[in-house]
């Protein structure tokens, strides 16, 4: 038997042109590759003609468990491009604010945990064209953490958050600032008229900015409010208008991803007490001030519902992408799944262990057309300085090409039954483990389960009327999900 250290030496020599050892792990230098479900977060599939390698470098936890497997591909796979950029030169951090403006990624504030000072005041910009970070003037409003930013009409705005160690409401703020990149200065605007808060959700739509949620509660035993209010900011008049409250639960750390139709996908998040985590997903339409419920994120047999904060979200080419979800769940792998919502069909596809970078909480990121830039963040023990560029078009293509059977799964409802249509190759792949269709209530309670290996037709007439989430599962993995009304 060849020891795992021999494997490691062999792999380092074989892939020397593609990877370089750095810090405690392996980083990619400008190579084309793709990640796919069914593997550990540290598996790297390096594409070669007609073959690919599966490598497991779980060095982050100092575990040198390596797996090397060769597969013969009967079809061509278009690889994604994930390029590592220049490391962030400042202190590692999370819970900073970030925004993309004129093709550059700006990052400010944030904190480490635990660390002193409790919040930071430095401000940086990353220029992808030059592959370089530049430190700008410090934030005029001082050190700030759990702060957010939004770009409206080509101008960036930021505010709120706290300046202390996150234990006292006296450190909360409600100020509001506009950044002017030509002079590297900030101009104070009309204060946010709602309660001071931290970790709200900011987004833009129709030429106006919005603030949703946030909290003034600190710690599991602290008192305070999980806000559910929505505020609209008019950049032309420098004025705020309160909109109708959200009908669901107040929260922090919800995601907000604007769609091309003017609506905004909003969801997930958790309470500041870290006792309640949310899995609901909505679409908010600012012009009518209305909310549309969407299918939540169901999980696997071990994790019925995926919930918690979300650190990466984007809408691209008719798809909503979510990843890096749920720092505080007992199953850390939630971070490693990419959930992709087909906006037209409102069905979710789960690509398990497909996160190409690994576990990061509350990092800085920005979207520039088809490219996403990500940096910093925390995995529960380490603060990172890496910066990455992800080509979303190639990434989506790689996920779908590597898993064609997932796209072919459909579930249709008619006359009190659900009919699951499964591709033959999927049925053969999971012949021993079996494939099931599981129904959940919208709050994550298991309502019914059916063995699709016995029959694809599922009778649901015994269930109470209402909406349910269906999930096709196999081998303990979620394959696809959607919503059905009984």
C-alpha cells in the first residue's frame, strides 16, 4: 500500500505546472478546472484530455488525506475559470462592507474574532486590470463592523453597523455616507431614520437604495429587536421613505440579489441570538411594495432544511446562485454546496461539495457582469487574505455539464399525485442506495416520503392542503427540489 505522503509527493510533482504550495494549502494559479458534487470541499478536479484527476487536499485542518482517482470521460467538459489574484495586503477580517464600482472591488471596515481593536477603519480597493490592491484614506466615520454597502445609480453608499466589540447597543450607528472615488472622499448624507442597527441587508432597484432588517440585539441573552422594516432611499432628494414591513421574521445576514425584472431575491439569515435560523426565500418587488414566496432550500436526510446566513449570492443568466451558507449549523458542509435556482421554473438544484474556494463566512465580494471577485472571510478558525476571480458563465456550464442527470429530473403534480421523471443513468447510479421523493412543510417538517425505486407515482391525497417543498434525494444527498401545492 502506498502511504498518503507518497501520494502527496507524486501529486505535487505531476501537477507542478498547475498548482503551487502556499501557506497550508494549494492555490490555483491561472489554470482551468472545475468542481463537481459528490466530493470533499478540497477536491480539485484538474481537467486533462479525456481524463480528470480527483484530488483531496484537506490541508486546512492539517489532514493530509489524499485521494487520487482517474475517470474516463466520454464527453468534453468545458472547464470553469477560477483565477487567484493578489492577496489582500491588510489584516484578514470578516463582516466588512464591500461593493463593486467601475470594475473595481472596494472593501472597508470589518473585524476579527476575538481580536483588538474590535473593529477596523481602513479602506481598500482591488483593481482586477492591474491585479493590485491599494489602500485608500481611512473611513471618516471611524472603525466599523457588521456594516453593509450598496451601489445606486453608479454611486456607492454605506452606513449603520457598530464600532465596538458587538456587546453594547451604545456602539450602534444610523449614519449614511456616499463615496466619491474621484477624490477618495466620503460625503455624509441624511441619517437613516430607523433604529440604529447592525448587519442589515442593503440592495438597489429602480434607481433607489433599500435597507431591510438588521438588529440591535447583542448576544444570546441580550435584549433587542430583530427588525423586519424596509426603508427606501432616494438618491436625488437625499430622503428616506418607510415601506411596508416584511411579513416574515425579522433577521440579520439575509442575502439580497436583484433580478433583471426589477424584483429582488431576499432570504435566509438568522437571529442575533443564534437560536433561530431561516430557510425562507422571497422575491420583493419595490414598485408595488409586495413580496412573493419562493421555494425554500431543503437539505439532505441529515439536514432537512438549509438555513442561516449566506455569504455569496448572484443572479446570472436566469439563475440565482447561493453558496457559503450557515456558519453555525452542526453540518459544516452547508458551506460547500452551490444552490442554483432556475428562476423560470422555480426549482432548485443542489451541487454538493461544489464550492471551488471552500468555507468562508461573511467575506467581501462583488459582481462585475459575468465575473465575481471574492476575498477575505473566516472559516471558524482562520482569517483569509486570498482574492479570487470566478467566471460565472463557465462555472455554471461546468456544473451542468458534469451533472447532466440533475437537469433531467422533473416532478409534476396532477390529480392528487406527484410523478417523478428520472433519467435512466441516475436510476442506475443509485440503484443500491435507492432514490426517494421527500415532502417537507415550509417550516422544514417532514410530511411524507416515497421510494421512487418502486414507483415514480406518489399519492399525496392524504396530506393536508397547502404548499410543500419536494426534494429528490439519493444516497443521503439532495439532488433537486421545488415547491408544490396540494
